[in-house]
């Protein structure tokens, strides 16, 4: 936080007001309260506009390292309710490199009201407890 005093003005005592002004703790103003600290040589990344992304792109985003992007891709895929995404989602759930991507794929399939007992039973005995428990919950 970069402001020295984070408090509503109505609750500032005369002593606090004097200290705040003499030590310039109120500056800068109109810029929020929290500074973003990043390395000097960092290049800013642009967030993808997922609301207009294709279903294929959204399925790929389920493998993102960014949790917010995974959650958003999952939500959008469920909202679109496109049954043509079932085959690639099943493939991701069964063979994905990331357990989190597989987890999100299973929840998208749940949101699409998809059930295939054979696939879910194979996933219940998966080496990943996350996938096994998610598949078990999806099968009920």
C-alpha cells in the first residue's frame, strides 16, 4: 500500500492529520491504494478475450497455468452448451498433461449433462486422487 493513511477523513484526529500532512502520507492521490510490484524488465502480457474465443481455444485454456482463465473457460463452455465439445473434453479428461486441466474438463462435462459410465469408471481409478474423486462425484 502506498498511502500512509488509509482511513476515512471523518475519523482522522487532529494529531493524525498533522502527521499525515507533515510527512506527506496522503500523496499520491486518485491512483488507488495498492501498488503493483513487478520486475523492471517484465513485459506486460495481454489477457485473452475469452468471451469471443472459439470452443477449441477455450478447451486449450483449461490447461492454462492461470486459475482465473481456467475457471472462466470452464464457465463459458458450460454456458455455450455446445455438445460438439464433448469429444475433445473427454480426450482432455482422459489424456491431459495437467491434472487441473483434466479436473476442469470433467466439470465442463458435468455441466453439459454428459455421462459415460465406462469413461468415468476408468477415471475413478486414475492415479490422480483429484481426477478419481471428481469422476466419482460426476458419476453420481
